[in-house]
C-alpha cells in the first residue's frame, strides 16, 4: 500500500467552493458600485468594475475544474494495474554522481521585476488616493502595509517555486518550499510519471516516488528563464534528471508507471 494523497481531493473541492463564493460575491459588488456611484472616486469605480468583470471568468474556471487530480488519486490506489510508461529509464546502469543535489529557484531578475511592478502600483494608488489617505492620517500606514504585503507575496512565490532534490546511496530527499520528505530506497512502493497540467494531461512533467508513509514529487522538464538551477548549466541539469530516473529504477527495482 502507498500513502493516500488527500490534497488532490481537498484542492478539487476548494476550487469549487471558491467558484461558488465568487458567483455570490459578484451581485454584492454590483450593488456596491451602483450605491456609491455618485460619491466614489474614479479609482474606486475602476477597482469595482475590474473585480466585477474578472470575477465571472475566474468563477466559471474554478467551477469547471477538471477531475484530473481525482482521477490520478483513484489510479494511484490501483497501482498494480497501472500501465507502464513508454519511456522507461535504463535498468542496468546510471551515470548519476551520488551524492548529488539538484535545485530550482526563482532567478534574481524576477525579484527585481516584481519589486518594480509593486512600486509602480503603489505610485498609481498614491496618485489618486494620497489626499484621502493624508486626511485620515493613514498615508504612511498604507505605504508600510503595501510594502509588507508585497514582501509576503514575493516570499510565498519564492517558496512555492523552490525545489531541491538530494540523492544519496541510502535515500531520496525532496524539498518544496519549507516541506521536506525522505524515502529510503527499500521503502519505495510506487515510481510513476504524471502531469499536473490540467489543460494538457498528456504532458509527462512530474515524477512521483511513494512509500506507505511519504509521497515525493518533483518537476521534471525544461526550466524557463525565470528560474536558475543547480547545477547552473541547464543541459547538465536536464541530463542529471534523466540519470536520476535510471538511478531510482536501479535502487528500487520499480518500473515507471503512467498516471497521466
């Protein structure tokens, strides 16, 4: 048996609940816009219109959330019946220099771009609303809160996109953000490929190694210019990921199952 991934089920229902909430929220926004039309500023009208216009497509996108993740979890529970992935790694030799660490994180340029965008947005808000904030003596509080919120968003994005893979002769360790998981080679029960792209489920862009207690997943594919890798050479990083597949198969004796 392998560990059940309840996050797939929770995410599916959270999306649907969020979509329903947005649909109920839109009439309130419309009522607020009509009620405050004569007394609100141009920026306030634009803000309400922006949220009203975008709430509908976002809500319908959340409500029609594909059942892809639910199907993946159902297939995981029947791992012995899963088909084999057509591109199996080598089963006799792996040229992976163990121990080794592979990592992905946001490039420094992305921090600069985000900071510039956040400051520009702050400037636009202050142009229209600075007299109002000053009258209520909250101008510096607004600036401080906006900068703190931007730092929080940037920090969460950095954690969300951070991935670290450590391979040793005894185990595999994968870290996403602050979460870390470890599986020793004898404990592994399922080695599979999947796709987290709900628009293109056929893409093999993520791998999973599971035991009865832990689920490890890592992104496997091309790395965009918004990220930097360890090692820095992208071709070397791609080659090492392929060698990792072979090393896992040799150490666990598991063939790659297809969860797409």
